[in-house]
C-alpha cells in the first residue's frame, strides 16, 4: 500500500506526537512531489491536505508551530482573513501556506544536498 492510498485518519495518526517538521518530513518523501507543491501549491490536491477536515486536524495538532512558521515566512493570521472567511477556511489556508513554504524550503535543501553530493 502506497502512502497516497492511506486514509486521512491513518495519516493523522502518523502525525501524533511529532513536531510539525517531523510530520511534514514523514509525509513528503518524494522530491518530485516536493518540487510540485513548491511550484504549484496545494490547490491542485495534495494527499493528506485536500479536505478541510484533514487540514483542521493538522492545524489543531500544530497550531503554535504553524503560527511560528508563518511568522518566520513573513506572514501572520491577518494575511489569511478576508471577507467570507470561516474558521475552517482560515485553518485550511494557513495549513496550505505552511505546507507550500515548507516544500519550498525543503526543495532548496534537497537541491543543495544534491549539489554537495555531485561535487
């Protein structure tokens, strides 16, 4: 069974008692997928981050780390609030932003490691 075929509940169980970074590292093991998320974002559908329910669970598990990570990326909650925002949409948008920023950073790390190995 591939990771992408895991049910969202099982994916969430993998995240229990992990840091957000550990959870994202466990989820994103394919360098090509990391590049795709970094380049195109989550809106096209990223397994484990598709449904509001998945993203709300992830947000609730890592809320403090999400705020810190967004701050490190130069963003805050106010950047995601707009007319018609709901708690669910706010959590979803912040989780997507964190996942996208993390994939961008991880993509850079992967490239640097590949260059170092090639040297």
